[in-house]
C-alpha cells in the first residue's frame, strides 16, 4: 500500500489537558503529508474543541476537527471513520485514545503490519509481550480481562487476545465491507461489534504487543451504563451468529406449507400421489431458493454469481428431492393404508437437514477469508 493515505481518528470528551500534547507528538512523529489527524469532539464542556482549533492554526492543515452531539464513543468513531474515508480519502484508519493510554510511537508498528498485508492490526495488551500499567486499579483489570473473555466465549471472537482494544490500524476497504456506518453500539462495546463484523468479512487480523498506560490527566469514561451495554451487546452478537440458521429454519417452515399445501391441492384435484409428491417438493424448492437468496443468506459476500448459485441450488435440491421422495415412496409402499400426507411430511425432515448443510457450505458459501 505504498502511497496510502492514513488518518488517525481520535475521539475526545473532556480531554483539554491531553489533546494538544498528543497532537504535537503525532504531527512530529508522522510528518508525511499523506497522514492526517481527525479529532472527533462531541460537546466537551472543558474547551477541548477550542484548543484543537487553536492547534490547527499552527500546523499545515493535516489536523481536522469533527464536532457533533454527544452520543457515545461508538457513535463518535462511526462518524469519524466514515468522514475520514469519504471526505479525506483515507486508505488506512488508525483508532487511538486521546489520553496517552496508547503510545503514539507504537502506531507506526501497527501501520507496518497493515502495509505488510494485514487487514486489521490490533495494539494488544494481552498477546505475548503486551502489558498493562501497574497503576491500573484491580477492578479495571478484572473488568478488562473478563470483558475480553466474554467477547471471545459469547461473542464468538475466538483467536483474538484483546477483543476490546481501542488501538487499531484498519484498511478502509474492509471497513466499507463491514458497513461501518451501520454499527449501532454506542459505548465501548463498539470495539467488539466492529471486530466481529471485520472478522465475518474475512479480515486478516494480527495483534502487535503494546504497553497500555494509565491516563495522566482526566477521568475514565467507563461507567456502569457502559458495562451493561457491553454485556447485552455481546449477547446480541452471539444471537446474530445463530440468526442464519433461525432464518433458514423459518424459510424451511414456509417451504413445508408450500410442499404440503401443494400436495394436498394436487391430490384433491385427482393427481396420483406419486406424481403429486415431486411436483409439491419442486414448488417448495423454488420458494425456498428465493427466500434463502434474498433473505437468509442475503447479507453474505458470496463466492459465486446468482446464476451459479441458482445452478448449485438446483443440484442440491434435486439431491434432497430424491431423498425426500425416496422416503415418501418407501413409507407409502410399506404402509399403503396410512394417510399419504404424513409420509410427505416425513420426507421433509431428512431433506431439510441435508438441504441446509449443502446450501450453507456450498451454494451460499461466503467468500474465503485471507490468512
């Protein structure tokens, strides 16, 4: 990514004692004209924005200020990152705190990892070589440790040591793919939701060890409301990871009604049951494909075009049709006096399981992740 435009996005709230010293260090460390610094300040009552404006008059235009209503850290990052990509043309975004918890010099190592091929480079406190300030209160250590465990176990972020880290370098194209503008989390759980989205998009994530320092000035913004939001949003991420199967199941239920309804109508019209069965199965196959393509798997980045997916779906459907029809015929021949509609329903069960497995793994398979 030679010649890439880089933008540091720095959210602030009551950081009057920190923001200008931080900007001074950053502008001295990263003198390349392709590196910009965007401060996102949301109504700080201590005059943070005014100090940034004063600093902007002393530098060469690489420092920008974005102001807005105070709606939380996540909202500030979403607006800041979106602005940096759309208005400043950033190719790489660096997230960092304004309170010197993140060493400005360490950002260079994160950028090197992204330039070297990673999509996301995390400044990690918990990977080998990373560390925490000894002044950090025991309560905050426990909250951080258990927050990361929750994110890994419940949120499905296995393999990442520091899921809640706020020090990252991220490729802008991956942020677009992850639909950064639609992230809903307002508080610190924003970091977890964003990482979850990036991983689902196939982002190659690496962790770079850093030393995390406690702030020298100001107060932490981590309150009880942020902790509660964190817990509930991590649970929601877990539920979303099972959403595909739930949607597929609901689609399948609709398919059952189409299947059995068609079978009942056709047999009532006088069509032989052995001919009505495959026609009814085919009708449910068509309805299932339309729902799966536009709803169940509609948010996936597919490996194939719609026409190819349609062909794959037909192959899978013929396979499951054969299985379901075989069950129907065998049961009908073994128990000729039993209501045929029951055997039509019995054939749906193994067919549905095979259908989900093959369609999820093959027809609607997501694009492979790098790394």
